């Protein structure tokens, strides 16, 4: 700021010296200078330097505000990703709890299949719990030294994975329901009474 002011004043002084020394030697008499114009020029240069310094301060302030807005935006993105991840995992747990009970209580599921079905659903639930624990550690302490943008991207990736787990549970549930429906139909066909 002071450097700009010094440079501006030095430039004005240099301009004055050039105008004084640049007079033609053949001129008659001493050149006449209007001191009020010089003083006005110096005052306007000083004022311009002050305005420039204020503009530089404003630019710096705006840069700081931009950084703060970006931080808040990244935090909001992280919060939304965590919210979606939590919602997906809650949906996953509800589906497993309700659908698994319904599937396992069906008379058309064989005893050997109960363990296989339970293990496949449990594997997905365990993966979801591990992901939640990792996300919780990631958000509670900054052990990985990630930037906010990297953390938001990671959370979005985990949210996408949780959606895939929900889709996988839905597909498995649908497949087991189709198996149950097929076995039910097969049972009705095999045990029908024939009225000839």
C-alpha cells in the first residue's frame, strides 16, 4: 500500500523534473509554471493511490469470503452425503429385518437354505456397518488429512455403495420370493385333488 503511494508520488516528481528539464534552450525568458495545477495533480495521484489501496483490501476480503463460502459448501455436501448414507443404511436394515424374517418363516424354504440366506444378508449388513464405522472415524478425527472436497467425494462414493447394497438386498429378496412363489405353486400342483 505504501509502496504504491511512494511510486505514485515518485512518478509525479519525475514527471515534473522532465517537464522542467525538457524546455528548449532557445526560449525567451523563464518558463512560467502554475503551482496550483501541480498541487492538484499531486493530490489526485495521492487520492488514486488511496483508492487503489482500498481496492486491494476489498479484493483480499472477497478472496477470504470466497474461501469461506467454499468451505461451507463442502461441509453442506458432506452433510448431505452423510444424510443419504444414513437413510440408505436405515432402509437396508429395515429391509433385512422385515424381509429376512418373512423369508425364513416361509414353509417353502428348506432348512439348509436358512443358513445360506442368513449369511448372504448378514454379509451385506456387516459391510454396511463397517462402512458406517469408517465414515464415523473419518468425520470425527482427521487422521487421513483429507481436504473437504476429497472427504465429500469419499462420502458420495460410500453413499453410492450403500445404494448398491440396498439394490442387492432388493434383488436377493425378490429372487427368494420368486423361489417361494414357485415352490408354493409346485406344492399346489402336486397336492391338488383330482375330480374326474
